[in-house]
C-alpha cells in the first residue's frame, strides 16, 4: 500500500469529515459505557456537540486540542486479580473513535494474516480454528507467550515513531500523544502517564495492534506458524526442543527490540492440550478437537451458582431472565467447542440447580407432597420423596423431581439449551 505525502498531511481533515464523525457518534452511542471524569453521559453528547463542535473542530484542525485525563476503573480479571481501565470522557471517546476509523483504514490492509484481535471481520473463533489447524498438520507443541502488563508498558516514543513513518500530519501525531499522556484522575488528583496505552478507549486496541505488528512481521519473516490475539501469541512447532529454542529467541526480540516484558509465569512451552487459548483447549488426538478450558467451565459454574443462590431476593421470573442473558451469550462463544457431551452435562447440572432451588423454596413436607402430586407424580413416590431425609441437591436428581420438572418444563420457562434439541 502506498500513500502520497499530500494525503498523509491532511489526515485531520479526514477525521473531521462529516461522514466519519457521523459513524463515530453512532458507534460511541451504540457502545454506551459509563461517563468519564466530567460526568457527561453518552445521551448528553449529541446536544453538547451541536453547541460546541465548531470550536472543537477548530482546535483539532489547528492541532491545539488537549484530551482530558481518564477515569481510573478496576474490574476483576477472569484468572484472578484486577484489570485497570482508563475511561475517557464521552467527548474524548468520540474523538478517539473518529481518529481510530481513519488510522484503521491506513493500517488494516498491512496487518498480518496471523493477527485476529480487535480487527474488523476477524474473531477469536477464527484464531482458535487456525491454532487447531496447525495442530492437525502435526505441530503439536505450542510456545505460549503472554506479555506482562502489555497495555501498561507500551513505549510512547517507539509507538509515535512507528506512526510517524506513515503520518506526516503533525496535528494528528500531537493528538495521539495527547491521548497517551492525558493522565489518570485518582482521588481528585491527576497522575501522569509516561508509558502504556490505557485500556478503555476506542483508540487503544488499534494502537496495540500497531505496536505488535512488528512482532507479527518478525515471526512471519522467521517462517513461524503462529496466531496472535491482542497480547496473547501462540507459536506452533513440532518438538519441545524447537519450542525452547523459539521461546528463547522470541523473548530476546520482545525485550530487546519491542522493550516489552514476557510474563514468565503465564508463558510456557507445552502441548496445546495442557494450555488454554482464548478460553479453549484442544484434544490430544490427531483432529485436536476444540474443548472448553477447565478455567472457563469453572467460571460458568460459578456464575450459574451466583444466579441460582437460594439467598437471592429476586423471584423465579427474574432468575430465568438473568440465566437467559448469561447463558445465551456464553453459548454464543463456547458453543464453538466440539465436545457436545460437555455442554450436555452442563445443561443437566444447570437444571438440577434449578430443581434444587424449587425444592428448597417449598420448605415443608406437606407442601412438597402437594406440589409433586399436582405435577403428576404418583402419591407413593411423592410421599417417599417429600419425607426423605436427603438434602435438596440429591433429591433434585431423583425420579420424582425429574417427573415434576422434565426438560420440557425448563424449555417452556425459557431456559436456553446449550446443545440443540
């Protein structure tokens, strides 16, 4: 791809073009999100822009616009610990989105085919399928690389130097630097940011891909079979010895050239079936079947337990609604697995949780007997079950409760299936 200097000198005009801004506003509004440090909501943004856009546009075109500090927010990480996000103001999110759309048009055509994260038309499922294909070809050892606090450690000068190789518009380079160094608002005080790309803004994912594109190009030049999704990179080789050699040399490149760090605890040379990638693992057979990782299964069970706890004050209808929302989203991602038996067991376990919840709610033997017989359970079986000394979890798997609450009952309630009927 080639660009003329004249075009690259006027990128800020492209950012401020009406159609680009219209798309940016639509995306920011659809993403919703919480207010930044100034308290402005997404819903208030259009009115604000109608009043102030001429002034803001002039600042952008003159190269004098200064992004505001971001709001510090911490969210729990799936593997434990917390992830620190920097939430920009809604206005800065809008300007970042408009900037990202223009920069993405410049960089996207030149990104590596092995990169899948934060890119239009690409997905985690595609990355997982590619990793699986390498294993099916006989590359049965993975060099699993995890970059330590990647988003916090990106070198600003290196990143801006990379951008400047294609961009001659100094206003745009100044704007990007402004977003990188805007600082973080903590307890009413602004803490400066001298490195990193704060997670939470629309521009950060693209900048991370621009930084790691250098790694992609290096791995491609070396002829490696690899898959990268954000800061997770898997390289596939035929032997452990080859894997150890690749791990050592790639580490040197990451630390020496990219000035980043490899997370030693989370990186390893191993068989793919002993590792997880984007929530999945793989079978040890030649077909390397896609499996849901143990950690992902544990998170699913933990979330279902939370949603079906007896101590929840919400009623049955709300519990089903919450399950619908979570299970459908989870199924949309993990339904990509090739082990339907695992999904079937999770379905059965989830229904058992709900039967147990109902049984606990009935509380007393007399009511339990009446409710069971009302649902078609014979009087003898209903009496035996209602008077049983066993706990709710065991009885939830009893013939009486299966009869009273068959799979059809949960289908009618709207509980989503994990496996097609």
